[in-house]
């Protein structure tokens, strides 16, 4: 059985970010161009970091049973924000990627495929924005951590899930079934 790549967060959202934008994600660090008061640490207020944006300023949220899916502008593109501390697994599908959240046990390609088959086509809600994957790679990790161009350099407590598909623009769709969130990225 093929085990899926997975990640989680330590309490906040998981970010799903195109590989090309990952190095611009600062987590709880202040933005590079911010006027940062001497002695500032995250949580003191006064500086809005990427993690704060992921927690409070997400666009076009689609609510799910346990959280929500939304997006944020990052660099020249956008990233998906997956609300709450939920196990997040990713797998390739014929025309893109599937993200499954709140999965219990060890997710495998076979078991996830069976779960996906049970989601009725009319259960999917189309997200109002698309996401572009220039190289076809998407990194998923705890949004509190700083990103990097190389996923091996992202030091997130729960690791980084790396999804690979073809380069292009993707429609995003969300469905919920039996307590699981499904986020489907399908090539346009």
C-alpha cells in the first residue's frame, strides 16, 4: 500500500502554497519590509505577519464541518488556507490533486481512493478563485512556520507534504463527507 504524504499544524491553519511562492511565506516572522519595533516578538501586536493573515484575513472562505478553506495573496499568486489543526493528506488524481483533511489512521492511496469514490459529484462546491502551480508542485505545512524554496528547509513541527502534478491553472472544489474535508484541484 502506498502511504500518502501528510502534515498538520500545531493549532492554526495549514497553508497549501505553490512551490514557487513558498520562500516568500514568513509564518510568524515579520514581513521583510515591515517597520518592526525593537524587541518585537510575534504575539505582541503592531506587526501583521503571514500567520496572522492566515488566521484572520482569509478570502472567500467555504465553511466545512470542522473548519474552512480560503485563500490569501502571496507574492505574485495565491495560496490556499486550510483552517484548523487537522491531519491533512494529499494524493494525485487523474487531472490534478486531492487534499483530504481530518483523516484518521494511516492514509493510503487505496483507502483515500475509496473515500473519494463515495463523494457524490453534486457534493462539490466550486471555489471562487483558481490556483496556479507553475511547476505543478504544492507544499502543505503549518502556516506558523517560514517557508522555503526547498521543502527540506521548511522546519515545521509536523513536516511538509509535497504534492506533484502537472504545471498549470487549477479549479478548486470543496466537499464534505462523513466528517472529512475534500479539496480537489482540477486542471483547467
